[in-house]
């Protein structure tokens, strides 16, 4: 198909192969439909869109992983929660910081990438306990007795959780559609109404995004949802790694390596890249049919994040919770009072019924 190219900020023009008229995109098809002769012109996806060979960034990450400073670490694996922690010297048994199970020091030796950064503990243990108690009191739908009966069932253990951060400059080529809304009037008399329609047109282009400290938790021991909810982490406060920061705490080994971590980081980056593409397309609605990103200037940090881990007991059931040891943010499991939830639901229904009755009374005047 012949293409008339405009400026970089304007869409490319596609003349109809049959009659030469300006084409419009046909939704649901990878083709441009002529509004005059109805001829469907196939879109040449190669126009302005070059496939990016993903092997290049994969090779880069693997080379980074091979060149990274490493250490031979003796590790212990908890048989209860599968946590892998660095074995302290001259210790034959210890308590797992994540589930409080006893671990006998029969581990293995692994070659690990050495951490190059650490976010030191800032919230002391007693402040973490205070944060937990305040969190417990703030649970709206928790049983009233929880505040009185909820008691720490395990020690408040300090642990460092491994993570990766990635910096990169992403260049993304895309093919998509721009939707411009317009309104038409249909019907007559009382049935007359305005109907919203969307006119779709083809778009393609290139966008760039710069990413700094895209964080990926590198362990699977703690619930991913809880770790995500502990954010934000003040990553600008990280310091060069030193074993001095580990004194009195346990450090977990990473279970997600550098390469796998970058795959997860790409999923995080993709959300922002898609947002940039939609802004670049413009219009009232956007569709992204195809996108391909190249990641340049890729760097990483292997860092340790500080977390207080413990559990509390209520009615003979144990609930785990976590505390961000930088901010005091608490996330964890909690019981629910179905009586409170039922009463709240009934109250909402009553309020909705009252509002509906008032609206109908006003309309009936």
C-alpha cells in the first residue's frame, strides 16, 4: 500500500488502492476501509514498525549476571515456609524469622550475587509493636474482641528481604488506533436522542520512557500482595552493602534471579509504557494493537529490604503480619466480623431505599 507521510506528530495518510480516497480504520480488522467504495486495504505492519530482537536485552542481563560480584554462601531452607536464609557462622540451629519454625543447620552452599545495597532498619522493635497495635485497632470490620484478645503469638523478628531494582531507557515502537468521539441524533419525538459514536483511525509511532529503581521482590516466602502493600520503600536512602547492617537480623537469599527479575520488571514497566503510547495516540479512546520495546542503558542493584515479621493469635488461630521497618506501615491477615458486615450492608440498603423514595416523591410532584 502506498503511504503519504506527514510530519512526525501527524498521522500517516493512506490513499485507497481502488479509488484513491482517504481511508478510515475498520475496527476489529487489520485493514483500512474506504468510506466511498468499501474496498478494504490491508495494513502493512512493517511501515514504521521494526521488530526488536529481544535476545539483545536478554543477553545483556545474562552477561550482567555472569559479571556480577558473587559470594559462596551457606544457606538454610526452612521446611515449613520454604524460606532460604544465610546461615550464620558457628550456629547449629536457629528459628526461622518468617514462620518461627526451628531450623536445624543442615543446609547447602550456593553461589549468590553479592548484595551491593541495603536499606537499613529504621523502625525499632518496640515501635513496630506499637504500629501493629494501632493497625489492629483500626480494622473496621474486625470483631470487637480482637482489640482485647489479639496477642502476639511469636517474637517480632527482623529480616532482610532480597530485591532487585532496574534502571533502563525503553524505546517502544507501536501500532494502534485512535478513536475520536462524535454524536449523532437518532429517532424522533420522545424517542429522539443523541448517540455517541467513535471514528477510528490508524496510528503508529515511537515513544521513550526512562525508568529508575523499578523494584522486584526477589523472594517468594512472604505473600507478594503483602509485600507490595508495604510500599513505598525510600529507595533513595539505600547505602552500600556491609555485613554490619545484618548484625542481629536474618537475611533471606534470593529465589528469583537477575534474569527472571527483569522479566517481572518489564511487566511493571509495560503499564507506564502503555500509558505513554495512549497519550501519544491522543483522541478520546485508544487501542494498542502491537508494541515492541528495546531496553538500553540497563543497570541494576541487588539490595536488602528491612521487614519486621510476626504473628498474633485470636480464638486459637494464628495470623501473620509484616511491618515495613522504614515507615512503620503494617500489612497482614485479620479476622472479619460477619455481624458487622451484615449490619453495614443492611444500613446501606436502607439508605439507598430512602434516597430512592425521596427521588420518586420529587418526580411525582
